[in-house]
């Protein structure tokens, strides 16, 4: 019985977790300082904004969609908060307004996808360009600065030797996990990806549910934008360009399916850590930046293929 329960437990662990261990072991042999606490702390800090964003992307992927505007929303938040703060609005109030804006952007995405019956990839790609253009217009294409002690509170405060911003990511994870696993809204999100017709037959509007899901992901992107702003201490219109694709990759690496409405945010953590640990490791061992994207892309692609093969064989 114990052997069977152990095997079942091991099957629940996403293959990316094993690959993560292998990558860490390889880099630790290549550099003796790689496993230091300071480096581990750096990885957590660097991972935080993308991890938060990936939690939102996971919710979208569970509905058999992708939101390509999430990275643009992060950049927009950094810009819009500074834009408002420079005009006399209290920074904390500006942060709240910016998050409300990303929720609205998400709701519009959901409305276009659900009511317009437009593929999520196309609808959110269009929104990505719109949001990017707004960010560039607000800043005239350059970074805008606004100093505040709030940035330091978020980035420099530590609890149990872990930065506050990492605890924010933990809090977002807990919220999203509870929403997905313990609420009716979360059940409906899984229903959108698993069996949308059954959801409609149960008297639940798929349109309303999609709008809420995209708005929820927009709110999470807003939080990621606030964390990003505190890290860079400026509004940067292109700071999160490409993050939406990394978030999708992390979600898929974590075992969330684009077709079946199966998965969750726990696996997403492993996906984000794999991407960030590869980046960090390549920097530590001195690999030139011109080679890093190709190496990261190859490893991520290999991990996704391995994960897919393992899951297919598990069903046989």
C-alpha cells in the first residue's frame, strides 16, 4: 500500500520538477557558489513579477485561451502609476487606479473573446498593441521617474530573511489556488476549458464567466506591474515585453493543458523557476547573452516535449 501511494504521489509531481533538479545540479557543478543562499534569494526576487503574472495566465490557459496582452498590462501599470503620481495623486491611490484599469482591460478582452467569438490569441494580440501604444504615448517613448519610499518598503523589507515582494507572490498564489480549488468561480473556470456546453446546461453563462476570468487575470497583472515598478523605480513602457510568452511557457511547463482545462498554479511555480534558474545559471557561469535566448528556448521546448510525452504515456 505504501509503495502504491508513493508511486501515485510521484506521478502527481510534474516532470518539470525533475528537470528543475537536474538543471540545479548541473549548474552547481559548473560553479561552486551557485547553491549559495544569496543566489537562491536573487532567483526568488527575479522570479517574483513573472511568477505573479504566470498565475493569471494559468487561469486564462485553463479556459483554453491565452492572453497576449498581460505583459503589456504590466508595462502600462508602471507607466500609468508614475503618470498619475507626477500629477499629484497619492502613489498608493495611483496603484489602486492602475489595477482597476488592468481589470477593465481584462474584462474587455473577455467580452471580445466571448461575445465576438474571436480566438483569444488574436483578440489579446490586438489589445497588446493598443496598451503598448498607450504606454509609449504617456511616456513619449522613454522611461519616466518618480521617487518614493514605498518602493524601498516593498523591495527592501524582509520577513524571515525573505523579501516582502516574494511574500506578495506567495499571497497571490494562495489567493489564486483557493479561487481555483475552493470556489464556484474556480470550478467554472475549469468548466470553461473542460466542458463549456455542460457549463451552459447547468445555467451558468460562459460569457460572464470568461469576462470575469480575464478581469481576474488583469487584476493579477496589475499586481505584477506594481511589483515591477517597485523594482525598477520608474515607469518603463516596454519593461515587460515578451513576459506573456514566458508566462504561457511556464504554465505549460507546469502541466496546465491548453486543450483539456486541467492543471493549476502549483505546477506553474516550477515552470517559472525553471525559466529563471536557467537564466540565472547562464549568467553565473558566464555564458554570453547572445547565446542565452537560444539555450533557454531549447531547454524550455525540450521540457514541454518531455512533459507532453510523459502525460501521453501515462494515459495509455
